[in-house]
C-alpha cells in the first residue's frame, strides 16, 4: 500500500507521496511513487502512483519510452496539447496495462493488478490541472468542490485535509498540512512509510520550484510530528469534561 496526495491551490500544485511497498510484514521495500517530466518554460507534468507495483512500473516505463522514442512522440506527455489529453493517454495506458497483466496471468478480474494514479501539471497558456485516474482508465478532475485527491491508504490522513485545507493558503502552509496528513497515516498504518517525496509546481512557472525527499530522521518532519501530537493532547485536555451523573440528575 502507499499514500499520495495532490493539492490544488490558487498558487499552483503541491504533491506528496510515500515510497513504501510491502508484500507481507517481512518484505518491505522502497520504490519511488512520484515521477515528473518537464520542458522548462513550456510544460511540467507529474504522475503519482498507487496499487500493484508491476502495473504502475509498466505504465511509467511506457510513458518514459514515449518521451524518448521519436515515433512515439505524438502520444508523449511532452507533446500532447492539453493536460486533459495527458490524463486521457495516461488512463488508456493504465487500463491497457491492467488488462494485459490479468490476461497474461489467466485472471478474469483485474483487482489483483489494479492501480490508480494522480496526474498533475500545467502547459503554457493553460491552467494548472489535477486529475485522479482509476484502474479502468476513466478519471475525474479537481475543482473548487473537490480541490485535492488522495490515492492509496487515504482514510487516516483525510480528516486534517478536510478541516485545514484552504485554496488560498501558501505553499509553505500546504507543505505543513501534508506533513501532518502523512504523519497521521504513518502512525496508523505500517504499509505507509518514509522516505516521502515532495514536489511544488507554481502557477505559470512551468518548472519545478521546489523538490525534496524527506528521509528518516528529517528534523522538520520530526518537529511536525511531535508538535502535532502535543497540540492534539492539549486540545483534548481543553475539551469540556464529560459528567457521567448528568443524566441521573
């Protein structure tokens, strides 16, 4: 399992993913789940993945090949005219890869090989866009009503996003919010783990403005984790006391 989040802000896009892949408690590995392609000044595109590792790696490898092979460039992320077309093409690759994998393994259902993806980026002259792609290849786009997407182990980190997200927030506050969301997920589920990958895409910059890997023992992440724990304890202790005799009186 994994955990990835993409936030849509007025200022641009903020993305974060973990890197843990596990097949049982005694087989834990680190694999990158965030990838990006760019033509500085023209476009910046990022893809985050969750689900079957063989499926996601096959899709990413095909996207990489298309960006380097001349006869495949018409379907390359570096050549497609809009972010919508980028989402369409990525969805097709994901759907076809799932079908090929399940067919090659004699499976009638795709659940075992399923994966989902978040596609984010901006092309010159257009708005930054954020998409959630399902294993079937269809997708939805972020909007004012749905301004962020999660894939993987989503439930533990969602409450803080719902409560604290603000589309007008700064990149720095958005990164802090994601740190808390990931810390909550790491604390609750061993299938999500460090290192974490962070990417910030500023509106109309069309290049990466900030990229970072958060390793085990990172001072800022540890400070966020301990401070958030202390803040929750303080908030809990400040809540009104429950009176078990109230109903009896």
